[in-house]
C-alpha cells in the first residue's frame, strides 16, 4: 500500500495560452516520480469569460474546448483533445485524475427573460426587502455554438431559484424567483447560503435533477476520470449532492470524491458528512486556518493544540488536508495565504502524519509568478519522503506549546521506512521521541539539512532529535537519506 498524495494542478493566474492540458501531460512522469498519485484538474468546460475563465463561471458543461463559444474554441487550459490526452497520460503514469465539478450555478446566459422576483437581504436571506416585482434576468442558455451536440437541453428561468443582477435596472440584489424558495438544507451562514452567484440552480426541479445526472454520465463516459472535486457544496442541497453521487457511482463504484465546504467550523463539516452518508471527503478548512493562526501569532500560538477542532482530528478518513489553494492565494476573495516561513512546517504536518489525505497546491510546488511567489523549498523532498518512508504506527509528542513532533515507526515491507519530525514556531531545541524498536541501533539524520549531526536510536527505540528555530527537521535513516540524494 502506497500513501495517497494529491496535487491541485492549477493556480488562479495561469497564462491564458491554452497550454495547461499539454503541461499536465508533460509533467505526468515527474509528478509520479516524486510521489504524486492523484491530480485534481481545474474545471474543463467553457466558462462565461471564455479564454479568460478559470472555470467557475460555468457556461456550457458539454463544451470541453470543442465549440466556438464565448469568443473561441479552446478554454484557458486548451482544447478537448488535449484535455482527454492529459487525463489518459496521467492515468498511464499511475496517477488518478479528479475533475472539478461546479453544480451550483450558471453564468453568461445567451438571452434574458422577464422574471417575477422577491428581493431578499444579502446578510439574512430569510428577510424580504421588497414585494413582488419583475426584473430582467440572464437565464436563457441556448448554446447556439454547440447547436444541440451531446444534449439538446436548454436552460431557462424555471430551472433556477434566483439571481443577483437585474439587467434592466442595472443593479445587484439577491433576487429569489417567485414560487421558488432557497433550499433549506444548505449552510446556515447569511441565514441561508443556497444562493452564491450567477443563476442559482433549482435542485428541487425534476428537470434539473435529470439533466445534471445526464451530464455527469456523459462526462464520465467521455473523460473516464477516477473521481471528482465538487465545488461549493455548502451552497447546494445536501441531499441533491448525495443522490447525484449515488447516480454517478452506478457507472463507477469506486469513484473518489472530495468536496469544498468552506467553513472554519468543524461541526458544520461533520454534519455535512453525516447528512450525505459520508458519500465524499471534505477539505480540512479549519486546519488551514489553524496553520494561518500559528504562522501569524509571533510565536504565541499553542502548537500542542494545533489539530484541535479540525476535520483531521474529528474524522481523519474523510479529511483532505491542504496548506493553500486557488481561493486562498494572493488576490483572491478567500485570500488567507500561509506565510512562506511556515509553509515547510505545514507541509511536513500534512504529508508525513498518518491522518488525512494531503493535497499539494500547484502554486506552492511551481510558484506563482503573477505575485512573485517562489516555490516552497524542498517540497518535492517532503512528498518523496511521504511516498517511501512515512509508514507505520504514529506517535505524537505534542507536549509543548512551541516545540512539537511526531514519529512513524516504519513497516517491514518498506525498506528504511520510519521517520521523526520535529518543528517549532519559536526557538530551536531538542526532544526525545520514540520511533520504535524496529529502528533500534540506527543512525538518523535531518533529511532537510537544517540540523547537522546525527541521532542514534537506543535499544528501546528512543532517540533525541533537534530542530532550528522557526523550522522543521525530518529525521531519516542514513540509507533512506542516501536514496533521496541519488533520486531527487
């Protein structure tokens, strides 16, 4: 059994040159070599902004860069044939492919309709601020450039619950369509967070339910992906997501799915998992914010409590851990970028621990040229250490507010496996930690090269390990370190 490690293979400011699918195919062998065995690709379908679309302003989910719509044929990432080739190449390298799915909304409609609405208060969607009136809404999606290929379904106002733009009055608002209601089974933020953006899908409408299932089946038959990353699940009926995934698994039973439920509150995440029958995993958003707090507290954060109130602690089997992503990077609406000094510490924590499935951010691995952000130092080494050595029983030494560590004993089927990880947000120091009798007599060294010297494991399986201030050290056996030097 090999540890599962995911990479989010995009960041917000990739060049709009249509080359990203080719880039993914070209990087497949390197990704597999460092230990990546699952890749999350960005939304592949045509967005309202055409070539400039990152993919979340969904226009036509059947157009994977094949039809002349929204100013051109290719998406920001390339053409359909390049997308399918990238998926196939990644899979041939033993890398599972997750495709990004946005089922919450549609944008960039082809025409408007007159729709009766009631306007609600943005901060409390349960409060109406107007009586019934009409607006001009962008709700007709005819897809003239596709001309009925793959599906003749056309969207209109009956398929949506509301929108936020009155084209006639040229003003924003939260406009709920008359006769519709916001779905009660969504996040309770703003009273009810069913509405997010664009034309909001009415997931109670039988035609919407059937069409999204038809599209999902077509997408699986076309792309042959291994799983999905589901966008904005807090804004979509929990039952709708559960049932949609059940329908998708009629075609592929082992479909892996991770959802984005953006909330600091771990209780909301665990409730969602329960409400959906644990049909998917979730990103551990609370842990991301714990990292941010630790990194910005000037050494006053209690590291011994770092994993408290996180999904990784509450339900590790359904937790996908991450440090940053396309929404938290500089310039984005949810910007909460982890400071550079803490990045190696955070990655050591998600990559080398036993709990959770880690997701590496493209912008951390390759850098973000748009904002002058360099790659995280030695991230490839940490990923490789996870693949080869981070196995066996785990022992936590979170017994100090600023100097904590953990160990992995290793397993017999993994030569030279086992590791000791020590980190601090303050002054450097040392800690005696148990790594198991299996490593008794072994000499271990800091694989990141921050600390000189060695740690010798005694006959009872204990050793004393050190770390420099504001840093992390990962201690491996001499032979394990020699392998890394030769292969990275």
